């Protein structure tokens, strides 16, 4: 009778530990999948941005015959951003920040061409890009929050004891360009 009770206690402890390990592992897998899903959403928005840029370059090219270097920089930055997407968040962020700078240069030059500023097609593309930029910012915020939650889960006790052994590693944040957070000064005449 004593050995049966001991055996039941040992089996109970094993079942509880197995249940804890299964719940622990499944929680980390869910966290990793949420990070992957959030990264995929950023990818969707970046692809939309990348798809809009050739249309914008095409729309402004005829007006900006003497500004070919600006268009070339935008095109090269777009190509770099497209290829960097597969390299991870840090490389993608750097390439996207370069693309943002090139687009700023393009829009600054557009201001010098009244016919171009008045073009409905260019205005529509600028609006679509602005909307996409907002969606990218939201997706980046969601991704970074998900990464923070996941990284915290794998780096705190008791998870830190087992997470590395089970192949769970920290994920990188998708950092925005520092100057992108600077609010431009608006002067009303």
C-alpha cells in the first residue's frame, strides 16, 4: 500500500512537471509565432511602399528632366530596401531609413515644380505613400511591442533556464530613423 501511494505521488509529480513544461514550451512558441506574424505585417506594408515608388518615379520623371540624380537615388534606395527585407529587422530598418531619406529629397524637389505639385497623379501617389508610411509606423510599433513581450518572456525566470536550450533566442527590434521622429516646423504666413 505504501509503495502504491509513493508511485502515485511520483506519477502525479511527473504529470504536473510535464504539464508545466508543455505549457511553458507552447507559450514560447506562441510568442515566437506572434513575432513572426508581426514581422510579416511589416513586410506587407513595406512591399506596398516599394510597389508605389516606381509609379511615383515614373509620374515625376517627365517633369524632372534635370533632377535625374534624385530619381536615381530613390530607385537605388528602393532596390536596396527590397533586398534588405530578407536580411532581418536591423538591415531592413537601415535600408528603409535610407529610402525614407531619398523620398524626402524627391518630395523637396517636387516642391520646385508647380506643374508637378498640381498633378493629380503625383498628389494621389504622395497620399498613398503617406498612408502607407502611417501603416508602417503602426506595424513597426506592434512588432516592437510583440518583440518586447517575447524577449521578456524568454529572459525572465523561470523561462530563461530552459528557453535557450530549447532554441528560443532574442529577436531584434525594428528601429525607425531617429530624425523621422522629429516634428517638422510649420510656418503659416
